[in-house]
């Protein structure tokens, strides 16, 4: 069975399980859990003979002979116990639950889809492509499902290409979603520099190039699996699942940040009032390393990403229009960013490319600089891909960002004058 057949077969099961009440997002999540168990089991066999990372009593082979209620019960038991494990196991199985309540369908998924494929024999890029395609299909099915955590891949790839990461970079995404920026940056560096790297340098690339954070444990699980299937991380945990990036300063700085922080203007705290009704209260983020205190989520992420950068570190981040034009806290954030960074490029993105309709977004590119009295930003290159242009999410127009990429001065890593 080749990769296209596997992808088609895997997606066909999404339809079957959707009829049983599972969303596409939930299906991909369950596939994530089962795939990990299967591949972990394969690693213990010839020709790999690696030590078991999943205890045998909680492993793949325990599920194969079971049927009916015992199968569902054992699967639940495995998920519960693995969620307590440290390292990669704990990240992937954190807060995991069995969402397939029909044991016959669970048996089909285990025996007819996953167990029939020799997943480890597939090249890393093929496994990753199959999995990423499933996530992308899930995203396109529902803007409220994976769509809100899934940045269109042409946007990610273009941002990575113009940023030109190298093996010497340390790259962070503080709002990783399903891990698209980390995968794209790693793939870019590997494709460009692999022949120049020795074995130790390749291992360092897997373990040190990228580090990401994701607030939702469910999405963090898919992110961890996406990175794992692309060969990223190894034994080291590079996905911090369930982590609130805005809550406190992070312990490390990076040479590059690539991010599309979550949209949604306000950061809210849900609580039950005295009448027993659910209410929302704007949650103002108070951090001494921020320029201003606000409940605006995007403005807080702009400030947070600035704190993640080393001096001369570079960032490319997606921001909605309100970050560019809002007064009050927005004006203060922009003023500080222009003063302390070289904000050199603004790419206005078309509206029809997002999984959530009507989104108006941009990509800003900037470099963090040392402190000085004079503002570092003295000119801004604005490239408008929105006004009088009409794109749709699918199919992608051919080479829709080619002209902009050609205009980018790669040698100077800044736009042309």
C-alpha cells in the first residue's frame, strides 16, 4: 500500500467515525494515540530492536486480541496510565480519553487500518505528509475544529522561506497549534543543509532547532505527534503542551520566532456568578516585562514574542488588522516595537485563504535591537496582497506569493529599498 492509498484509506475512516458521532478533529486525535502505540511497538522488533518506551502491559499487542467491551476498557486504561508518564509519552497522552464508544469501530481502526501498515518502513517525510494532510482536511471541515489551530501551509512555507533559518538558529513558536511552523522550519533547514551535517549535528538539529508551546492539551498532542512523525525531538520534549505562554516570562531566548498567535480580541476568564450564570471577565495580563497591561490577546503576544528574542533575533508573526490600527494599548505596543526593533516588512494577506471566513490578517517581520535613543525602524516596506485581489482557500492559486518572495532581498534578509 503506497502513501496515497494510506492517506485515502485513513480519511475514509473519518467518514465512518463521523457517522458514529466523532468530529474529524476527534478522529485525528484518536488516530494520533493509536499510531503512537503501533509505532512504539514496531521499534522494539527487528530490525530496530530498541528498548520499549511504552510498557508492554500498556502496548499495542495487548489491544490486538481483544474485542467488545474488554477492548474499550483496556484502551481507556492504557490512555489513563500513559498520561501520567514523563517525557514524550506524557505530552502525547496528556488528558487523553477514548472518544470511540463503539468497540466494533475501534477494532476496525486498530486491525484494518493501523495494524496493516508498516508505518516505520515509510520515510519520515511520507509519514509526516500523510498525518499533516489528515490535519489539514480536518481543519477545512470545520473552522471551529482544527481550523482555528491550523495556519494555511502556503503562508507558513512562505514565511519560513524568506526567514531562511539555519542549523545555528534556535526557533520558537509560542502558540504552536498543530506545529506547522516547527515542521516547516525543520524541513527547510534539513533540505538545505543535510549534506553538510554530521551525525551529531543532525541529532542536535532534531533536538535543539525548534521548541514550541501550545495551550490546549488536545492540540498539543497532535502537535507532538506531527513533530514526532517528521523526526523532530527524538527523546527530548520540544513541545510544551498545556502551557499558557502569556502567563509568565519564558526561561529562554531564541534567535527566531515564527508564529500565528490565536485570534480573538479579548482574553477572558470564565466564572459562575452569584445567580449561578456563566459570565466572562476580561483578563488583563500583568507582566513586568511587558510595555503595557491589556486584555487584548494579540497585543500581548506581540509583547511576549519580543521578550522571546535575543538581541538581533528575528521574528515573523501573523497579526490581525486591529494590532496595526488600535489606539490606547495598541498604540503603545506599536510605538515600543518601532522604537526597539527594526520593523521592516508588512505583508497584507488576502482574506479568502483562512479556514475561518472573513479573517483580515497580516505578517509583520522585525528584528530585535539593542537599546538606543533613536528608533530602530526608519522605513517600512508594505506589500499589499489584499486590495482588489480575490483568493480562495481551495484550490490555492498557483504561485500566489511568488512575486512577493522574489522581491524579498534574501542576501540582506530585509526587503529591497
